[in-house]
C-alpha cells in the first residue's frame, strides 16, 4: 500500500502502509543488533529518530537464546522497538560464508512466526562481476525462491509483507529481467541486492546502472529498498533514481572503525582531534569536543560516534525530503555529487538515462532550475524543453540573440514589434527560447552563472538542427531585414493581438495541440494585472458574458484552466491526449470535483508527466473534471492505491 | 600579532593575539546588541560557541543609559562577554542614514575608553557602483581618518587594536590602492568594507573581485575581516580567498524574518513546516519539530531560529577549519559553490586570479586533489604543474598515451624499457605527466572521474605548445619507432639506472635545478622498500660510508632531505633559490635545528611557496639548517611574528 505525495526526478515522498502502521518514505532503517547487549546506540535515540528498523532474522534463528524470546514475545519485544520491524533473511551471511543452515522457506516461515512486519526471501546475492553463467543461475534460483515464498505467504495468509530482492550481479540485462519477473509477482517491496561490494569499491557508476536497470523493470507502484546502502553521501542520488528505503549498519560499523560520518564523506576521528569543535551540532557533538571523544575508552567512543553517525544520517534524509518538496532534488544531487569524483562520475552516468528519468520528472517545480555546472545541461528540464519546443506549430520564425545586459523575461523587458512572427532567442542552456513562452517554467525560473565558452557552444548542434528542420519557415537569423519588412508589410497590417498569440503558443507548448482556432480567437480577451502589467487571465466572451478560461499560475506561469477552459481543451485535444479515464463507478465523484483515486483509472494518456494539468473523462470521453495528475502515464496504469489526480473541479452532466 | 598555523589557498588557520587573549582564525563574531534586552540569543549560547564578538560602539555612544554603564564598567560587562570584544564605529549607520552625530576621532577615543579590544576607525562606506569621483573622494577621506586615528592611538598609547577598513567601492584599482596605503600604515586588522550591498544583490562575483584586489594590496601578515559577511554559504570561498574574520548579524536578522540558515542556503520556516524533522541536529532542532517552531509565538520563534542559525554558522566554520588542516579547502569550496549559480560564478571569477593565489597555495597537501567538475582544471595545483614541468631539463622526450585501464602510478604499473628517455603521458587534467615524477603530489594523489569530451580536449593547447617548445628534443609522439630504435642503440647501452634518472627528475621538479651531476650520480644508491617495492631512500657513498640524502615522504612522495641532502642541495642550487636567510643573532639556534621565527628572516627566495623544503642560511649563504617553510617568499619578508620555518635539522659549523 504505497502512494506518492510529492516528487522530483524518480524520487518521491511516499506513504507506505505496513500492517496498519504508516511510514513516510524515503527513510532509513537503522540496523539493530538482535542481541540487545550488542546494540551500540541506545534504543531511545533510535526510537526518537526512526519509524522503522531492520534486524537479522537469521541471527535470531541461529541463536537459541534470541530465538526463544522472539518466538515467545515476538521480534518487537526482543529488540525493544514497537514501530515497523523489517528483517533480513540471512542472505548477507550467505554472501560472506557461502552457505547457511536454514532452508529458504523455513526462514520466511520463521519471520512470520516472530511477528516481523516486512520479511525477506532468502535470495542469493551474486557479487558484482561474477561469471555471467553464475549470475544467471543464481538469479533464477532467487526468482524460484521468490515464487515459492510468495506462494507460502498466500497459502498461509501471512500478515507480514514480503521483500522480493532483485539480483543479477553487474549484468544489466539480468537486473532488468530479474526486476521484470519479480516485479510481475506482486511482492510488497523490492530490495536491490548485492550492491555492498560496489559501495566498498566506490563503484558508484555501476551502482547507478544497477539501480536504473532494476527500476526500468520494476513496477512503479512498489517501493524500492537499496539494500545495504547507509552512507548519507549516497542518499540524495539514490532517492533521485527512485530508491525509497535504506538501511544503515554504517552508523555502527564506521563507529567501530573510529570514523565520523558526514553528508559529504567520512573522517577519521584522528584527523578531527585538533579541531576546537566538531563540524556538527548534534547532541553528541554539542556535548563533547573532538579531543574529548578521541580520548574516550574504545567502548564509549564507539557509542558516541555511532550516535553522531545516526544523527547525521537522519539529518541528510530530512534534507533529501525537503528537496523533494521544494522540487530541488536535482540541485541537492548536483551539490552532493561534488563531494567525491566517483560520485560525480555516478551522476554523469545517471544523466545518460535522462530519457527514462524525464518521464517521471515533474513538468513544474516550486523552486527554480539552478545551474551548477556543465552537467546541468543534461538535466530533464532542459531535455524536455528541447523536445517540447517542437509542439509549437511555428509559421514565421526569427532567430536572434539578446544582449546579456537584458534581464529575463525578454518578452516583458524588450520592446517587441507586434506581429505573428515567433522570435526565438538563442540560449546557452535551453537552446532556443521562443519569446512567446519565455515566462513558463523553467525558462524564466532558472538561474545560470556566467558560462565558459565550452558551455556556450554546447547548443550549437541543437540550434543547427532546429534551423535545418524549420528552414522554410525561418525569415531571419540574427539580422532582421525580412522581419522588419514583413512587419511593415500589408500582410502584417491585419490587427495583431500579441497577447493572444502568446497565449496560443503557451497553450501549444503546454498541451501539444492548437487550442485557439480562429473562431475562439475572435472571442478571447487577455487581461493583464494592473499592478505588474503581466498577463494574468485569459477570458472568453460566451453568450455575451465574459468567462475566465485560464489563469497564469504565479510560480511557473502555467496556464491553469477553469471549468470553461477544461471544456475548451477537451474540445480541441484529441483523445486520449491529456486524458485520465476513470471507471463509471466514480464518475459521480469526479463530477463533484473529488480526488480521483489510482484504483479507478482505467486508461490514460501514457505520455503524461507528473504535475501536468489533465482532463478527467469517462470511457466515452465525456469530460468529468480537471485537475493535476500526481502520477505519470505509466504510473496511472500501475498504481491502485492513493490519489492519482488532484482535482481542481468537476463538470456536472448538465453543464455539458 | 598574527601567525599562520596551517593553510590552503589563501586560507589559513591563524593565531591572533589581542590584548593577551588568543583567538584562532578563521572565526566568526556574532553581532551582539549592546542593549542586553534586545539580544536574541542567550549569552550562554554565544559564550559556548564564540571566542570573539562584535558590537556597535556608536549605539553605545548614542544611548545615554548604555553609555553610562559602558563608561563605568566597560563594554565587556555591558554585554556580558569577557573574551574578545570588537566594535564597529558607526560607519554602518553612516551608510544607512548618510550622517551620524560623532566625530571620527571622538568615536575612536570612545572605543578605547570603554575597554574595547579591537576598535574601528570611522570609515566611509561607499556603496558599490557609486560614481568613481565619489568613491575616490570618500576613499581618501577614509585614509585620512585612518591616519589620524592611528596617530591618536600612538600618541595616547591605546591598548586596543585598531581596524583599518578598506574602501573604494567597486573600482578595483581604488580597492587595491586603498589597501596599499592603509596597508602601509600598520593597522592591526584590515576589514574589507561596504560589501553588504553586494551580498544583498547576490553579486558574489564582484565580491570576489573586491576581496582579491584588497588582498593584493594588503600586507600578508595582518588578518582580514570581511565586514558584514555572516552567511555560512560564503565562509568557505571567503576564507579560501584570504579572509580570516567574519561577523554575523545574519543569524539574528534572518531569524526575525522567519528564515532558517544552512551552509547551502536559506529556507523560510514556512517551507519546512511539513517536514517531520529539521535537516539539522543542533540542540534546538533536536528539541523541536518544524511544526512546533512554526506554531511558536513570534518572539519565541525568533529566539529559537536565531539559536539554530548561530549553531550552523559555527558548524560551517569548523568544517572550513577542518578542510584547511586537511588541505581540502579547494574541495570544500568547489562543493559549496554549487549551492547557488551566483556562487559558482564567484568561484569561476576567483579562478581567474589563480596566478596570484597559486603563490600562496601550499605545494603539498595531506589530502589528494579531487576533481569536482570542469572548474577543477583551473586550480593552482594544475597550473603549478604545468609551470613546473619546465623545471626538468628534458633531453630526449617520448610523448605517449596510456590506456585508461592502467592504474596510476604508471611508472610502477607499466613495464618500461630502461633508458634516459623521458616518457611523458598525456593527461586530461595535468596536461603531461613525466613518468619519472608521476609519484609526486598531486600527480598521483588525484581522483578524477570519467571526463566529458570537452574536458578531455582542454589540454590540447598545452600539449601543442609543449611540443612546439621542445620540438628538437622529441623523439616520438604516440608511436614509438625512434624510441625503440634508440633503446636498442649503442648509445643507450651504457649502463642506465632508471631509479637514479627518476630521482634526478624528481629533484629537478621539486627544486628547479639539476642536483645530481655526473660525479654525484656515480656514488648514489637508490633503495626500494622491501615490502612495497617502491623507492624509499636515496643514499650516497661518502668516505666509504653510505649516508641517506633523501627519503620519499609517504603521502606526497616529496624528496625530504637529511642534513647530508641539504648540503648537497646547498652546493647545487644557486643563491638565493630555496634559501631563507636569517639574522646572525639566531644563527646558533638555527644550527641547533630550532624553529626559525619570521622576525629574524632578513632575505629569502621570493618565489618560495608554502610547505616547500628550504635551506636556512646566514647572510654569507652558509648553511645553518633545513626545514619546511610555513610562509611563502612574500610572507617571509612581511611577517615578523610566529614561526617561519619548521626546522628538520641544523648544520653545526664544524660539519661544513
Ligand atoms: Mg529546482
Ligand atoms: Mg586536496
Ligand atoms: Zn554530531
Ligand atoms: Zn538546528
């Protein structure tokens, strides 16, 4: 039972229901030692920070004294944690010792028996760069065990959820295949397994490949757990790529090694001991100076370091969540990936999958696009604009440049001769910006520093191809002889309303179709704000009355439809574009403007991106309402839980 | 009384003595409201975090009730802080109100009277982009007041130190001139003034210009205070560019505005209120949830936010200090500058001054060179290598490439035919790496991700120019026909000791002169570690005995001389190169191997960089000892306090 509340990239804030308890993702599960005497950080601190922990069912199973308590009182009592408890199955021990003393189904059964909330199948963790033959064989064994475990669960009506781990070593087609097969089997959560050796080798680039190939195969409506990844430097990028759950033994393991975690890397305590203050203000670091901790006895030092490590781990997860809410997760990742060259390499690798990621990336974000270096040129916001610019049916194009002294938006700050010519300004980041749409996110809502020459020439190819594609419609490039003579021509003398042309182009850019035909244009009024002078509303004269069709939303200048606008869109955009089709059974609710739940979506425009403005219709394409889709086209079909479309309003059947 | 303890870039950890109290720089002075009722953060928290605070002497002067207490009990008692108290003079009020009610010398006198530790002249803060005429006139007035204030201080034997503020608006020649003139007047600390409007406009690029042009004019032995800069995002870059002191009213001002500081930017509390936890673990953020703080009454909220803001401010300064100690300040700056495009722009601007900065940047660092993006190609470590490669007197050059599967160091991991040919490998970052020196920092100690093509072609020009310059000495480029035939030739049959050739090149690279002549080479033995197989020591046979000349230092593979090695260097490097010349009066101490204090340095090699291995000599160029210089050539001449050379050993006069 997983639903999406907010998102950026493939990252999301989700709500996951587990046995009646709800957790918010992304989150981190501290690894708890099942033997309370061996647990480093006091459970009070863990409880304060965590809603879910993970412990090892195989250790409990193997140690009679732990097993007895767990079987009698349950795993929650054993470890002293009453929120969600996840368990691993012993596959880690398998990876270390080669074999273990429990059968695959036995350990699944045991996990249910001791009252685990989320158990894990006994998958086979094939290490990176294993023989392909081995990887394939072990992957198949993992899948077989997965299938049997699920059957066991179904037959016996297990209460616990089940983790279906993805394997396949570093063969990306195997990872994808494993994800597709396991993904079709209806596990509750999908861990990505056997990545620890990659982390140990700083091979974050391959980690990115593994995550993304697994994601490509997996259903979108299940959370993904990046098994064994607990270092805070990796949270931002892993969440961006679609991981929702993390577990951290790192907080304790690093502490045992006298190592101090930060979101940008790890220090040896030795190297910090001469600092007056720790570079952290957590309760531990506020209480002790580095020298004091350095001089503690081994046991105490470990405990104190583990506690700090746990604090910064959760701190970083809060930052990641905040970034998602703001629509600034890419920015956070671009920041974090500078903390180690291997991380930068990983981010560069991730950008090679931009086409896949872009499908999940919201079309609009609350915070602007921040350019943080050459890599930013490959972000989905940029790639999407270069695709969507072609949605506009240009007829007369004038391509030009604008002096860098002119501030954005050019359309408001330059004196432009009124005409139906589309003026496109060369832009170092976005390639070409049509002045008619230059208010729209991210074209206006972007911050770019002065660029290097190599960055400035990045879009040459794009511009060249654009010119080639539109060559018969281009009047001028840079010089404006034709443009001027056209402007003075008779043809241009027919009354031109630049504002209407602008709205026409904005709607084409936003929806991909021509919404304003000649008939509509005659009746349209564009209203500017008296205060700012900027366009605010688009109205139509209908039966002598003026009705608002669209309002420009202040933070992104998207044209947000009213009911009247939705009807216009519905009449101009061919089915199934921009449609979310719902089941008859919820037609009434939709018409009342109530949220559309994913469960009732029967079809949709598969090309939808999150946060697009959509039309909610029934199977006969009758308009029921309109709102913002939380999910993209693929997710709309795959999710069957939670809200799919945040409705702005409904259309009563009388209205139509 | 300022001395340098550790450094990176123009940044340094310094020790500043003020009226018998010692503070460590860089540090931040919280701005304390002189009226205790108006002070937001409890002084207990301030005392816990800060060793120095700043308050406003003009407010004290203008408010009879405050003035009375200050005159009677002193400023320390007034604000309740017994460590170092700095005061501003009212020039901020001047910038806001245009005029104030106190005479320049009067306020200086008043500051001394109330027992201030560091007072400030009443400078005139010309805003950015003012008329040049005005900027020049006001700058001259500031200088005049500075001169008179210093006279007043001298005549009356003031106890307090005096801040001599640098003005000049955004005219860089004026800033430099002002810095030179004020710099010649022996103030104790040099604030850079009137930068707040730049901060407010995010014009960090101009801020960089202002800082660096001021630094160029100022003496190196006085700390610099970046007046009015208290946002933690700016600490790393400002310290890198040579600022030592900061003051923060920001912690309180932002709090009043419901804003929450982080090292990467500022949030409105409003935007955080839905987070479960703050992205911080300071005592405040550990105690309250965002929602709880959001719901507090105005007064309480302000106090809580101000406290958090102060914590993160000091946290960031700890990070900056840790980075300096590690030699990773560039890395930290490259990380921080990604948090805002204007900061990235500022960093790019700073790199334009790399030639100036490089003179102060240590030749070796404990941590490696981390590549964080295209900008890294312009760092001083890279620029310096491209200069110093020419120190080697190449005779036969073979330029080649190495497959990216081969790991560094190539010299140890490739099978190389023994010969006296210098093999230079093309390198995307460092241009060309001679295999004979490829162990030396930063050539081996660097981490670089997979690069983009545009990065890979960056060094084309450098390589081309190198080939042009050495064209008559190049045997082969990439193909190795000549190299092979030379290798098999009679000429190459004379016994070649590759290890000695390697040491020869390493010494040339490190010192710029040929140290091993034919005579010496005959008697040299290079010893490799039995464990690692790598070169460890260089020995010489002298009077039948083997004596160690140099040892390779493990973290950077610099050749560290023994006394014997120092004597060899002294005989081969012409005066004044690599010399620090000390006064007769300390000759005895130097010969005993005791630290050389800056005060007694009478001359030196002006091209020295920090952390170079130097020869300490007397005015007759007799070798007294050898060690590591903490200061560069310019600083060695300007400092007259603290250690200049960390001595490794002395040379008794009998030995010579
Ligand atoms: Mg953003
Ligand atoms: Mg470094
Ligand atoms: Zn801490
Ligand atoms: Zn805090």
